[in-house]
C-alpha cells in the first residue's frame, strides 16, 4: 500500500498540466487490490484548496469522491499519530501538516509515499514516488 500525499489529490483536482495528469494517472492506478492510504488531514487539505480554486460544489465533489473510493483507506489522526508527528517535526524539521502525513504513513505501515514534495525524501526507511 502506498501513502498518498494531499498534493496528489489537489493536483488531480485542479491542475490541468503535466502534474495534474500525473496525479490523475497515479490515482487511476489504485484498485481495491492495490490500495492507497492517506490521512483524514488530507481530506481537509483537498477540500480547502479545491474550494479556493474551483468553488464549494467542486470541493464537496472531490471530498466525496475520496471518501467513496474503495481503493483509498483513511488513517485516523489519534494521539499516537500526533505524538509521532511532533517527534518528526523535531527530528526532521517538517512542518506540522507534513509531519502528520509522515506519522500517518508510519501508523499505516507504509514505506512508500506518492508526493510531489521532495522533502519527504528525508524520511528514513521510506521511498518517495514522484507521480509521473
């Protein structure tokens, strides 16, 4: 299972260029047998960004599509994830949201993350996959 950073969903929803195309291809490759996972924080980030660029109705549609996908598992942000995120912030100088993504990834047992953000390359024992 691969962890999906919020920027993959955001690019798929609002980017009409190569990055958006790569993100849509990444998401289209997910199946119930080849699942992706992400944090519930991602839902907030995607709705917020899509709403800003495409309006409320498109944001709601994007959020529902994420939640309704049988190929995406959501990781809850609980106190363990929050504590791990603080440790990641301290050790790797990640910002809070990215630290929550990294901690969620760890909680799900994922060792790969699909992301356009190269700072995830700093995560030990994991590999960032650039959507292409």
